[in-house]
C-alpha cells in the first residue's frame, strides 16, 4: 500500500488544473490574429508578421526584484504582473523591436489559485498595454524551495525589428536633445534600498499616509509601459534608453557612441514625491545611480523633431548631447 502521494509531498495537481482554467479568460484577452492555437499545448505558437524586409527577432527577460516581496507581504498582487511585462518590453523597444508575445514563469512553495490568478491577470493587463500576446507560461509548485506564500516571477518577451533600424548609434549626433518620459514611480529597481530605509530604519508601515494615499500604493504603482509611445514616435526618435537599475548615469551611455557625452540639467527633472522622501536620507549621487528619479525612458531626438515629439507625448527636455568621452554629466 502506498504511504504517500504527490499532494502529501506538497504538490497539488488539481490546484494546478484549476489555476489554468481560472486564467483562460485573461490570457485569451491578449490574443491577436497571429496567435495559433489556445492554452494548454506544450508550446505557444505565433505566426511571423509580414511587412518586414529583413526581420530580426529580439528577446528580453527580467523579473520584478524585491518589489515582489512588498506585494506578497501586503497581499496586493494585482499589479506586479504589469511590472513583469514592462521590464521586458521596455527593453525591447530600445533596440527598435516591436513586442509580439510574452511568456511567464511563476514558481511558488504552495499554489494558491486566487493569488496566482491575480498575478496572471496583471500580466495579461501588461500585455494589453504593450499590445503583445500572452501565449504561454509555466507554473512550478516547489515546496522546500519556497516558503508557503512566497513566489517568484520571471518574464520573457519576444519582438521583431527591421535589421537596418537596429543600430541606433549611427543616428545619434552632437546637438541631439534628451527628452524625458515620466516614470509612474519607482518602477522595479532599488527596492532593497527602499525596504531597508522606509521599513527598517524609519519604521514606516504599509498603511502610513503618503502623498494622499497609503504608502504601499505608491510603492506598488506599476511600471509604466512605453510601447505605444514608441510606436507613435518611432520615426522621430534617434535612440531611446530605458532607465532602470543604475539610473540615468549608467543606462543612457548604453545608447551613445564613444565620442558622445550627455549633459543633463537635474533641475529640469520632474522628481516624484517618493524620491524626495528617500532623498532626505540617501546621497544625491546614490539616488541617481539607484533610481529613475522620475524619468522612465529617455528619447534622443534631433533638434528639428523636438517640437513634434513634445506635442505628441508627455515628454519634456532635460539636456543635450555634446562631443566628448562617452558618459553623463549631471548638473
């Protein structure tokens, strides 16, 4: 007679099946005409779009970092899926790739169907905002690897670019202007410092009022997705940089030629209140190397395109490019 089964070992197959059924409506809401088949096959399938002369496939992967821990501890799981999509697709567009489809990986100690459903519904919302399809994923229940309520997320985005458009360095010139697209908040970087400062050092709580709402709502504000803005302004952008970990000083040089230097007037940056709070306890240099400081994406734009870009977006000018050693000067 058997003494133990898979469920007794901590893995509930029935819960996994119930989860797949629960997420079907959200997943299907992201499908477009290129999705082949449905949910439940061994692999997702997506037809190659036409209209490209030399199509190049691009892929990006990322997670949510320790922002996820705040979501788990607060029980507010509906937006971290948006963060997951955003961190991947915002990278793709920096190589002039249009996101096509997305896959996710959800690993947990014990599968709580409602919690996992909330996360995947957030991923589906992120895909709708990014105009890409959620065509597959994997859910792993691993008792002993994760504690009961803990889980981790990873995301994978695939896009398509025209080969001749990918090398943006050739388009970046002296005198180009730097246009900041506002971030929605901290996005998904720097949360180890945020948690250490706000909750360990300052003793704040999730429900403390901050900027007119509970602090946790500000901290879990989902990462902004810039795909639609990119599509609308693509012909007027020389290059663009996703401002993530490392801030402006480390991410902007990634799109600059070796002889080009970015000069940024920090007084023009529309810093968000959460960064003002953190900045009371963290040095300015460290702030700009850790956080986006209110700038989620930087567009490098020719002077004759600045007016059109500003008129068609919520962007604003923060600096320009000059000849010099590749890097960034903040003043």
